[in-house]
C-alpha cells in the first residue's frame, strides 16, 4: 500500500477497505483492533497524535505499520514511559513498523525507552522514520531507560533507514 497526500487517514487491513471501528488518527484504537483481529494492518496518520498510555502490541500475528500522510506526523506521550511495548509471553509473529513521515518523540526526562521489543517480537524502522528526544531520568543501573529502543533477547530491531537522535 502506498501512502499519498490525498489518501484517507484510517486503519486498513492489507489492501482492503478501511476498518470502520477505528477512528482516524487513533493509535490506541488501531493497536486494540490489531490485537483483537490478528493480521497485517496499516495505519495512515494525517496529524500529530498524543497518547496517554503505553501502546501494547501483544497478540500473536499482530502486525502494524504506521505511515504519515503528506508530511511528518509525530506520535508522543503525555507522561513518561514507553510509547510502544511490542511482544508478550507465549505470543509469536508480533511486528511493529514505522514508515515514512512518522516520528516517535520521546520525553526530556523519561524512565523508559520509547519502544521496547520483547518475547520474540520485531520492530522495524523504514526510510523517513525517526525516533527523537528521549533522555533518561534514571540513575544507577537503569538498563534501557532513556534509550530510543530497548531490545530483549530473542527479539529483533531492524533499521532499513530512518534516524535516531
């Protein structure tokens, strides 16, 4: 599926019709839908999005790609913590991909990575994607805190482009 400036902002499964139960630009509803209805989905964002809680992609074979339409679209949090947690014990085939024009914006004094990949899940950054501005507020042994991406054993993080600053 190719995103164009005139494309509707919505969640689609494969190349089929939009998923009517997911509101435009609603990351939380999209993640919930993908978890409940395993498959490959694309969320097209036409505006910046702020989430108040961690988005946990955790169901077997849940695959979500997020693409910005027309210009850079930011996904940020209102409080410290992860933006995305990918993976869950006993689940397989879980994947999150951020594509062109998507920026995951961290926090100035965060206590977590922006994205945590665990339990055999996968996270991919494509050309035109970014993770930016996440700094640790932790002291001492704070593994993964303040990082852009924290990757646990048997999980994967692939950069096919994109930047982390």
